[in-house]
């Protein structure tokens, strides 16, 4: 178990280094930070001083090492745009994104798995066919379009739900939450549905496919031949085996949710990291972009690790060595 | 489709009903941009000022017609050509309770003069500030400065004690990696004080009942709380207004005005802005960038500039892209600005045939290609205007590609002189022509303020001389000088003027905020809760 | 003869039996033809700036009272014919989508073959990269690649290769699916006798295997490719919606939707609705076809 | 004694777009308590389908279109799902071909045994566990008390098939349908598994339907044997008779292929041609295109199972009425 975790963590290191290199390259070379910081009026002496201040005259790897050292401590400098420490900015925005992603993931997972199981078990019922058709439309709609349509219907047309922002938030230490107020919860609905919908349809279709695959296996047939009831066969045997690949997929989807949050947050003006990132992109705010990248990579690597561990927990075959290849 | 439009209107009605609409005297205000600092001397941009001017007072206020009225100074006069004397208002207190006095004026102006300040253009002529006595301050200028009061109307007064205690004696340098207390905290003397500041999310201002101005006639505002939220997406911002989630949108998109006008419970207030949109040419380079013309710069040829001018059907842009929300112009400054002359506000006529002829005459019968640089989130429909013009120029033979980008990279690029022709909009906070001429048309010579936005590299000694005279002259002589400069502007065509922006504001009908030509809402005059 | 066999095949039979599939094939065909032949059949050339007339801006569709027959779906804010803009836009969207899928197919099949054939540590490494790659959502990879290229290249150079950048950015994220499918097929074939025989007689076993593996995986690869095409088109649209996709001089459907989004409340609904509907119709028909193809090629599911 | 299983005129159909395929047609046989009936034939002859029909697990869209299946005299082919479920495992056990895929990889073998027993028998958890260990011992798994908590992947193929056998028998059914129980195993292990099956069937008095294409296994295990061809029974009779003296020309060819024990019977070098596809079964006797003794009647009329002495064969050669047409090649007449 321990060795397994260690090996996975070690595999994550090169990924993090690669991402760090990319964001450092951005940080150091994109859009000439010196020019950005100095503005329009400067002397050569001022320029040289700033270059040496920032350590830009040092060899590449020295700069890179220092960047990594700083990044490891969460130190990414000050946002060019907002003149505040990047870590602080991201810390403020992270709860918004994480709460949104959490709700979207719950919607996608719960509804996706339930609908996937249903359509897998009763694949000829009219409801299954309906769900499948609707889900195809779901994957064919770009998320930004869904968001715009939802705003149109539920905010402008029906006036039920807010069209932007987080509503009232409650501060719990450094964490701001929208879960504790009615307006906060209402504000969460449209964005998390928008964000979850695409993943929901994907998860549903994947669960269905896995379910069909598993239902065709010999051990399901054998379980039936042993006289086990439908419930035991479907949920005890089929679903549990379906879960193995679904965990991977769900992990991937969670990553997708955080990435697609960029789009959703833009449409709903949701004050999260994605919106911060897009605003930083348009303002060429390199420190924020670099930090966001590193953070997102960290999130993904963590998700991957958790997925591996879950896998390990669900699939006993993995517990001896790594003889069996993962999933499909 | 028609259904939801009707439904939208219906919702707007519902939204206007008390349950949703009228929270007592709170105005929820949205605009596309968020102020990027709360430091009063750091960023000279409208998005910062629109919030800070509710919190800080300058020595001199502007009235509803933008004329000068007493602010923290009750009176001012030019005691000598280079010395202005200001009489300070008594009994004024900062939000932290400390009293306002001459030392704060000295401190604030000195602070605005710091290199990290972005307000140099307003104070660059000042040599010295002297506290004469407890209620008098003298400002000594390097040379006679007739329009100093106009400039000082844009310089906010800070507390010396508070700033020094918080290590904020110089403006925050937004370009360097520093965060200061003033980035997020304020201590002004103004009508509102800052209650909550969440960048990009929410800025809440609450009424300062102790403000001196509430005693002054005309400041009849009843707004107790201002909640400002930036909403970048046009559609979302309008949806929020229609659904009653916000009360006031500073910058509704032009194409939605008809919808807003038709929506019950929403009103659109229109008026001109003191901002002129124009195209500026690179007239300095020997060889044009981003063009297929090699070895020469067609824009150095007056005939080419004139051809491109006459190729533009400005009325079509006014009608279609601006939906009537623009004042077509042939000059550099709008009517509200001191020095404006009606006789100089004449455009070269739109004449496509003439444009082609001029191009041929200049040696470009087949035209040439060029890239038009353009911001896409700074001015009203900026990118669309550029595309309109690209189509018009292409028809005249000048194959034009539009490079539209957000304002940050756009400004960074043109500030490197990395452009052939670009679109810019110029506002005149001093309401004086010098501000425009000095920034946009003076030869860049390193002197503070001269040609700092002249990225086309226009340089004409005659123009420079006129600008120098504008700085020192006053009265009729100065008026004549400005007029001569405007004339020269029309002859030289360093720019193609397009129009002055109109700035519609949209608000719920329960809210009344007087429309201002500087695009700044003044909440001291705002009424909420009344139909 | 070949046609007769096609018409008699199970595939065609299951195709004909499903009206939804036939309909989606028709829609897809219309989209593809309209896009591919845009320069010849579109009523206007939306890229020809000189042909635009601002006076024609905001014309409603032809069936509206004030619409004009020469602009069947109306015009946009620049006076561009919407139908032509959509056809040219679909052309870009499809071009990017198809090229991106081809690119990832090529990459994935090659890597799958190599991993499956060589096995061992190479296989382990490649599959681990695939795992990691799969963790990163396509949209983020695309944003990243696009951002790097944008930053690394001067602006003129970037404009010229922007299309390729987008294709690369979208394509690079989809290869692991192909690689895994091909790899598992390769693993099965690797130990068969003919591969050993090929080695004995000095033929490149990789080549022999490729000729044996590829026909086997053609079905699944085709299915994955079709389903990915829909995704690629959506990713491109999303990138363009965020303003980082194809250059605005060559507006794709996503760009058109981004522009149209500004007119959502203004009453000029055709500028928003038509490009959006075209995108959804295109992606939906491709997805329906892919769905059908998967079921049809997988008889166990029938 | 009444047969434990009585299959009468069983007909299984698959509706397809090109018309209905008849996968089993007129299959009739019976199994006595404690008896082992071997079912042989080429792939696709309908052996496994017969087993699936009996345990009520035909793959859709396959369905029983005619005939009856009686278990202890009770009709089970038309039972509702839930009642049929109770019969499966409890009254009819099943063993599948590939032990590697038959066990759910995510549950320990003990879990799967306990689950099966608790479904059918009124046992407490502790009792079930004790019995599970007992069953593992009985099928010859060493250190059963420890291995009961192992996962399937921790067993070898042969051991897994032993677990499968334990699972099939643990609710003590009186009939076991074993579908190719040794095909997927190494030759060396096949014999052990067959021996185990034989021993358990005898000890528990369980009747068994042993489906295989391996005549060697049949010869060694079965009491009687049914030869299937193209969804029909070609010949049925005591194993010694059928092996030594097959009556049906197809059986004759099939038996000729016994010697190489490790080879699959599909390689019927002795019979030209291949078994027809279900969609193209010729009229008359399904074997007629390949039959060396074919005569006119075979092409027109379908033969019933006819008494041929020790066995019954579906061949017109044994109908006295067709004697005048039959060629002289008739050897057993």
C-alpha cells in the first residue's frame, strides 16, 4: 500500500516539474515582465535595477529553481492587475470554484450513475431511449450555450434564479461559503447544472456502456445461474464491477469540471479561479496565470492519485503488484 | 423566440414589484470593469475613479454640468500668475474621524507628484505647495497655469496622518510587485465610505452621514448603500438588470438599448460623453509595419491619410453600429471642452471615388495592405467600428486586417509604438483642449505630459509651438491659439476623427442618477426607492 | 457489385431501419456539403471585406417582412450574410474538427501499435503518459498549447499558423483513447504465429502486424473517431467562444456564437440562434451517427 | 423412476431481420436422477443453447418457442422470472466453461459461496461460512480455511474451476448443467476436474448434463450421450453403444475423431463440408448434404429419433418404411 502510494507520488513529480517549467517560462519570458512593470517612462538604470531585482540576469536554471522554491511555498509574487499577492487572490477565489465544482460533480455523479445504471439495465424501455436521446443532445450542446439558455429561461424569462454571482456568502475563517444562505444556494443552481450537465451525460453514457459490458460477462451470467436475485446481480455484482472504470472516468470528469469551470464562471460571472484566470489572461497578468496553472496541475495530480487509491480499494486485483493493467 | 422576449418583459414587470425591487435605498450597480485598486493616485482610469469619487473629495468638485464648484476648497484665485491660493473648508473630517487641514493638501498633491503616481498630467505644472495658514494653501506652478483648477478637480485629498501611519506616503505602484494598504482600504472625506472590498466580486459603499456636503444645497441623494458588482459579460449584465438583480448599469451595450427602453420598470438615460474616438496613423516610420508596402510609409503622405478619411462612411457607422449613440465629429475635442470651435468641427465628406483617386495620385492605384490595431473592450463597440472601417478601406483598395485585443495587451502594444494605425478614444477630464493636444499631438520629447499618448509619432514644430502657448496663455489669446491648433489638426490629418461617444446609462425606474458627460455617476445626487 | 454488397450488408440494413440515423446522416451530409462547397455555393463571400456594406447590417431573415431574399438568414452587425457566414464558419469548424481527429487518430494508432508491440517499459511509459494525459481535460490542454504558442511566436507568425495550433491543441488531447484500443488489439496479435513467421523470413514484424491489426481495430477506431469529431468541434467552439481559438479573420461557428451572444437580448436573434443551431445540428448528427455506428459494429450490443 | 429432467420437443428461436432462426428444433431427452448425460457436437450444434434453455438463461432475443422442460415432473420453461430464479442454483446448478471469467473478481470466493447459500438455504452467516470452507475442502482446495478469504485472481485456473464447481453444488441441487467445464483448462488439469465432477456427482447423487465437444471426456464420464447436429439431436443412447457402435452417420464420423484427445472435434476430416448455418438448414435431414448415405427421402422429410436397438438415431436408414430406398451401404439394418 505504502509502496503503491510512493510510486504514484513519484510519478506525479515529473508532471508537476513539467507544468512548473511551462508556467515559469511564461512567467519569465512572456510579455516581457520588465516592460510591463516599468510602464512607459523609465531610464536604462531603472530597467537594469529591476532586471537584477527580479533576478532575470541569472542563469536559467537558477531562476527556475528559485521559481520552484517559491512556488512550493505558495509564493507567486503580486498580481500585475490587482497588486495583491497571487496566493491570497487564489485563496479567496478557490472556495467559489471548489463549491461550484463540488455541486456540479455531485449532480453529474449521482444523476449520471443512476441514469447510466437505469439505461444499462433496461436498455429497451422508452425512458431509456428518451434519456439516451436527451443525453446525446446534452453532449452536443457546448456548455457555454447551455449556460446562456439557462439564464434566458430561469433568470430572464421565469425570474426564479439569479443570473450571476454567488449570492450572499458566509465567511468561515478564510473559506467563504454559499451553502449557508438561501441566496447562495439559489445562485449555485444554474452554474452547477450548466457545469454538471455535460459531465452528467458523459458519465451516464459511460456507465451505461460499462454496465452493458459487465452484464454480458460470464460472472454475471454465473451469478444468475446461481439463482441470485436481480437486486444482488445488478447492484451487488454488476454495479460494483462497473464502478471500477467509472471511478477513473469520474476522476477525469472532475478534472474536466474544474477546467470547464473557466467557461461556466465566465458566463455566470462566478467569482472563482476560472474567472480570475480568464481576467488575468486578458490583462496579461502572468503571475496569476502561472500560479493557476501550477495549482490546476496539482489538483489534477491529486485527483489522479485519489483515483488510483480508490481503484486500489475497489479492485482487489491491484493489491498484488501491478500485474493487471488499469481499466480499459 | 418572440415568446421569451415577451416573457422577459413580463419578468421585468414582476421584478419591478416591491418584493424584488426596492430594498430600502440600496442601489445595486453593475458595470463591465472592476476598479483594480482603491489607491486614489495610482490609476487614472474611469473604472477606478467612478468608485473612488464617492469616497474621496477633491479640492474642487464638478457640478452636474461639469462646471467647477467648491469642494474641500471653498474659494480659489490666481494671486500671482504662477500662484494659486485655495481657501479650505473648515470642520471637514476624514472617515476615520481626523480633521482635514492644509497639511493634507500638501501631502496629497506631493503624493500625486510621485513617480509612481498615474496622475502626473494633473499636477505636472506644480512646483510647490505651501500651507499658508490653517485654512489657506498656496500652489506655485512652474509657469503660469490658467487651467490648474480644472486639473485639481481630478486630484483626491488623502489624510497625511493615516497614509503615513499605513506606510502609504507614495502611490501604490501597480506595475511593481507591491501591495499597499491603499490597494484595498480607503480613508476619504467623501459622501460614502468603503464597507467591503472584494476585487472582481463586490464593492460595498455606505453613506457617510457626517459628510460636509449633505449640508450643501443640491446634494439631495438618499442612497444609503451602494453595492457595486462587475459583470463583464454583456448578456449577463443585461439579464441581471432585466431580472431585477441590479438597479443600475453604467455601460449597457448599445444593441440592447431598444430592448431596455421597451422593458417596463427599466429606463435608459442618454447623453454625450466627453470622449472622442479617432484613428491615429504612424506618421514617423520610414517603412510601415505590417504592410505589403516596402521601403516607404504611405501614411506619411497627406493624400493617403485624406483618402482613408474620405473612404469612411461615418454616417453608416453612426446609424448602424452606434445605433445613433454617437456624435459624428471632424475635430479633436467635443463641445463641452474649453476651446471647442464649431467652425472647426467639419468633416471631410465621405467620397469613395475621391478616396480611390487620392490613393492613385499618391502612387497606390492598387492600394496596399495594413493592419488596424484595435481594443475590443475599451470603448463602445470598438472592435465593430474597426471592422466597419476595415470593410470601407478595403473597398477603397486598402486591404485592412483588424487586430482586436483586450485593452491590456492593446495598450502594451501601442505603447511600444508597435503599430501602423490604431483606434483610440480620448476623454478630457480637465475639460480643456490642452489636455488633448499635449497628450496626443505634442512631439514626444521626454518632458512630462508631452506626447505621452502620441504613438503615431506625429511631430509638427508648429503644433508644438501652439501647445507651448496654450500652456501659458489665457483669455482670448489662448482661445485663438487653440483654434489655430484645431485648424492645423484639420490640415495635417494626424488622426481621422470619428465621433464623440454617447453614453447611455440604464437603470430601474425606481432609481434616479443624473447622467454625467464624464461617465461618472455621482451618488450624492442619486435618488432611490421613488418611482 | 461493391455497392450491391454494401446495400445488402448488415450495416446498411441497421442504418435503414433507424429513421433517426438516416435523418442525422442527411443532416450531416448537408452540413458537410454546405461547408465543403461553401466557396462555390454560398450566396456571398463573408471574408471579402470589400463586398460588405454596412447599410445591409442587421437585416432579418428573408421570411421576415423587412427581410431580403438575397440574405436568406439575415445579416449580422457588419452586413455579412448569415447563411454564408455559417457555411464558411462550419467549414472552419469541420476542418479543425476533422484534422484534429485525424491527427489524434494517427498519433494514437501509432503509439498504440508501438506500445503493444514493444511492450515492457516502453509500453508502461506510454500508457502512463496516456493515463496522465487523460486526466487533463482537452479544453485545458488546448488553452495551454494555444497560450504557449501565442506567447512563443511573434504575432504575424501566429496568425498564419493559428489554425494549425488549434488543430494540434485539440488533437493532442484525444490520442490516448485510440492508443489504448490499438494497443490491446496489438497485444493479442503480437504472439500469433504469423508475426513470428514474419520475423523469421525477415519482414518487419511491425509492418506485418500493422497490416493485420489495423483491419481488426478499424471498427472501434472509426467509432472513437466519430464520437471525437463531435467533441473536437465543441472544443473548438468553446475556445473560440473564449476568444482564443481560430483567428477572427476566419470565424468558425464558435466565433459566430460569441459575436451573436452580444445580440441575445437585442431582438436581432438570428445572429445568435442560427450559428448555435447549426453547431448543435452538426454535432448532434455526428454524435448520432457515431452512436449508431458503435452499436452497429458491436453485434453483441444488438 | 421418474426422470429428474424431461425435455420434450424443445424449440428455441432467434428472431432476426432475415426471418426467424431456429436454433433448437424438436430436442427431446430425459435425465434420470444421478445420471450423467453427455451432450456432444460441433460448435454451434446447440449443446450450450440446450443448457441455457434448461437453466432459463437464454440470451435475448432467443426464446423458447415450443416444447416443454420438466424438472421433477414440474414444467419450468414457462415459469415467471422470480420462481425460475429460485430453481437456479437450488435445484439446477450450473458450471461454465472459463473459470477465469466465471467468478466475480471483486468478491472473495467465500463471499460468493456464502451469498449463494444464503440465497437458497436458511443459514446464518457463521454457518454459511463454515459450509463454504467445507465445500472448498470438498472440491480439493488446500488450506480452505485461509483460502476462503482469497479473491479469484489469487487462484490458478484449475483451482478456480474447483471453486466454480463448489459454487454450482453448494445449494445442493439435484441436477447440474456443466457447459464445457474443462475446455479452458490445461490438459493435465482436465482429468482432475472431470474426476472431481464424477466423484461429487456420485457422492451427492446429483444428475448432470455434461456439455462438451470432447468425446474423451464423455466416454470417461457419461452414462448416456446425446449427439447434436444443427440444433437437433442426431443420436442418443448409452455411452458405450454410441462410442463403440454409432448408428447415425454423423455420430460415426464424430467418433472417428476421438483418438487425438487434445484436438478439437471441429476438424472432422472424415466428413466433407461443414455444419450448415442456422439460417440455411436444408430441408429434410439437416445432415443430408454431408451424409455419405443420403437418399431422396433425407432431402425431403425430417427424420424422427428412431429406435435402433441400444440407441435412438434420427436417421431414415433405420425406418423400415424407407428400406427399399436405402442404399446397400446400410450396415446395421
